[in-house]
């Protein structure tokens, strides 16, 4: 349908839009102004898109579509460059392994999907898995010990490329026999009285501080709490009566537990892939793009238990996968 579109269309039009004129764009694409005019006209006629309007001073004004094209068109060219860089690296034998880290709080299905996608690109490339906390994973990516890692936001370091790949709603987890379990939605006051199980603050201090700020905004102050180093441990503490917990929606499969949304909030847990901005495995940017496409559909709510998921990981990477619990 769009076979007529060439990369030069995007390159030339981006120059015109960025510099808001044909004359100003000429020096940045090393071609004559008639060529710019020709390709701009051809692109807009073939696509039916109106990216700009000419002004009397021979400059152009961007339409809303044109403003969007600046981002989308640049993404097309970046994808091209990343694809060629990955292919050249594969041909040269530079992709010897993918060292991939994963936070215990991340959905194991995301980790598996990432591994499967990389195997589709480079079937002969072994994958070395590492489970650790977000802070430690970020340090290992920066030091070169890992090529990339699946982490829980927030992560703040300008040396890292951070690509959010999934957002899951944060919900309250409570025993199925608790009086609050009959409610379809919990009120903040229900949390004030019962929220007492948290992911260990030392494992991800930034995430814990962000969660505390969110709770304060709805009037929930938590002073004392039990802590755990893995979501399954949090659920076990909830089941044993230590209090409610806030967890990623879809991560509970125990019939003795239920999850409920919280009235008046729209909190999410953001999962991201991080890799070194300056030096990284050339297949990683392409992998991230493919993973984003696969995860654009609503996150699947698998009925597979945590134990079964862990067994699947162990079958794939028996020498590297640690038991998170």
C-alpha cells in the first residue's frame, strides 16, 4: 500500500519541517531545492497527508500532522539505522551472547518474550539470564556486565537508554476472606487501616519513595510494615494475615487472595528495558522495538502459576536462573 515511500522521503521532509523551509533545509541534506520540492510534493500527494503550508515569506508552517511527522518520521530513520547496525554486527560475528537481567518484580512473561524475540533474530546466540534488583541491574548494565535488563521504574541515569515497554495497574492484594474482599473497589481509608506489606525499600528505594508520595496524596500514612524481597513473598505475608499489599495487577493466582482497585487513583507499575547509551549490543535496540510491538495489545492475564512460570524459565536457562524465593 505504501511501497512508493522511500527513506529519502522521510529524510528530506524531516529537513524541511525541522528548518521550516526548503531553502534552509538544502544545506542539511546535500541536495538541490528542486529535489526537495519534488519529493515533498510526491509524498503529500501519494499519502494524502498535509504536513505543512507555505507562507508568503517562502517558509512553511507545520500542520498538526506535520508536528507528529517530526517524531514519527525520525523514528522510521532511527529504525533503519538500528536495523543495519544489527545486521552488520550479526554478519561480523559480534553477537556472541545476550546477557539479560530481570527484576524479580517484573512479569516473567515479559522476560520470556524478550528471550524468544532475540532467538528469532539470532537463533545461534546463547542467552545468559541474571535475576537481581533494579539498582544492581542498572549498575551491571553501565559496567558492561549485562547487555540489557528488564527493570521496574523509576530509573534515573542519563547514561542509560530507558524504554518503557509495559504499564500494569497497581492494585491492593488482600485475603479472600477479609471483610473488605466483598467490595468491588477499596477506599483509601481501607488502605490506611490495613496496608502493611511492602516490597523491601532497600531493593528499590526510588520506587518505594514514589509509592509513599502517592499514598500521602490520598491521605494514607504508613509507619510500620512487613517487607519482602519478591512478589510471591508479599502475597504469602498477605495470606498469613500481616496486612494488605500493593502489587501488579494479574500477578496473583492464589484462590485465598483477591485483588481490588483503589478508588480515585490510576497508579501503574512501569516495566522498562534499559541498556547503555554509548556502548550496547547492536541487536538490543531492534529487540526493544519488536518487544514494544508485541506488548502493545493489553497485557495478557495468564492463568499459569508462578511456579510453572519459574519452571519454564529454568528449562530455558537452567545454569543461570535463580529461585527468586
